[in-house]
C-alpha cells in the first residue's frame, strides 16, 4: 500500500541517518533514490536469472529433440528393413522425447515473454532513476532554500523579542534613575516650619527684655 510504503521509507531513512523520527525531505529524497536503485539491482538480477533459465530450457529442448530424431530415424531404418515390431519399439522410445520437446518449447515461449516484460520494466526504471537523479539536486536546493527561510523567520522573531526585552529594561532603568534624582534634590522647608522658628525667636527676645528690666 502507498501509505505503508511511504511510512517504511521515512523509518528507513531516519534509521539509516541515525536521526530523530522527524521526516527530513532531503533524506527522504536520498532514500527514495536508494530504493529505486535497489529495485534496479533486483530487476537486473531477475532478468539475468530469466535469461539463464531460458538458456537451460533451450539446452534441454535441443537434447529432447535430438533423442526424438534419433529414435525416429531408427524406427524408419528398421521399418525399411521390414522389421515392423522393432520399428514400433523405436517409435515408442521416440514419443516421450517428442512430448518433452513440446513442453519445453512452450516453456521457452513463456520465458521469452517474461524476459521481454522484465527488460521493458528495466528500461522504464532506468529512465525514472535518471530523471530522479536529475531532479534530486534541484529539489534538495529548494528544500534547503525553504529551511533557510524558516530559520530566517525564526531568527527575526527571536531578535524582536530580545529587543523588546532590552527596551523594557531600559525603561525601567530610566525610571529608577529619575527616582534617584528626585531623592537627591533638596527638599524645600514648609512655611509652617519657618513660622515656628520666628515665634521661638520672639519668645527669646521677650524673655531677654524682661530679664534686662529687672
């Protein structure tokens, strides 16, 4: 199933790269190409095995036909000599080889069809791999561009937050400095305090006058 195939590809890509389970597009592209190349190797092996099997069947077919021809010639020879009994025996020996040859011939035809199908699939897969290799660099460049853009966006957001924090701290420092300046300024005396000082002086002056008049 396609979903299972994609899931398996993600797992194998991450396992091969020894990374986390997060899907990495670049690694998925590499893994997809590796899978296609693995299928290509398997398909080439299948073609080689089919060709070898066809050659083996061809060898058996030639042997069966050779034996059939051999006993058929013997049957004809003894029949020409008037020995019909021996001719029938020779034909009886010939028949199994003829049947075997017919069976092998059908297998040869079926094998030839399978080989042609395998070769067509092989050519198709080789073409797809060539296209994938040509597209991989472009796709990986696009992936890197997207990742760079994401990193840029994250970096901008982080800078804005940091600058906002600096602005807040600067405002607090300015507020503290303003408060400290207010504390260090001289506090003007209240009018009531000056009135108290004048009244005390007047009492002292009155006391001195009374003392002098005595």
